[in-house]
């Protein structure tokens, strides 16, 4: 705390930063979540559960908070446009299941995406089988 002529200046650093706020650049908006990012997040959630830090490491460019907030906002969503997306279906099924087990998450993933999480590549597309000779 600075003093001036024996008087205490009660402004703290946070208050000084807040006063100079308008001179800073506006916060940049993050891009909209893509289908591949949502599928990767669902696949990793299916395997790991609610380990947001580990899941965020697999979704490039997204922080732990962004991953967790996207999950929670999807659960709160009530719009019909999101209701048809596989990620919304998967998240809702996981939240309604009282037994949070890998088997129940795998069932939800299979129901929502039409394939199992283990056979998905990192790009979110099914692997093609190699022809046998």
C-alpha cells in the first residue's frame, strides 16, 4: 500500500488493474467446438470418466476449464438443435446413469455414436479394416 503525505492509499494492485482495464485488448472468442473435438472428448470421457485435465490434453487448444464447461453446458442445454447431436446424447445418457462405470459409459458412447470408443481413431473416424491375403 502506497502512502502519500502520511495518508494510506487503500487501492490495491487488483483495483489499479481494474481501473486500467479498458485500455487492454478485448478478450478473444474461442472457436466453436467442432464435431471432431466433441467426439474426441466423448471418447476420452468414455475411457477416463470425469478426468478433465487428462481429457483436455487430448483435445488440442482447449483448457481443462473449457472442456469441463462445455460438458456442463451441454448437460444444461435444452435447445432442439443440440438435442440431435451425438455428443449431447452421450452426455445426457452419462448424466442419467447412476452407476458411473466404464461399461455404462461405453454403452452410452455406442448408442450415441453408433460405434465403440476403442475402434475410433484419433481423428474421430472409424478405422478401415485391412484386407487379408
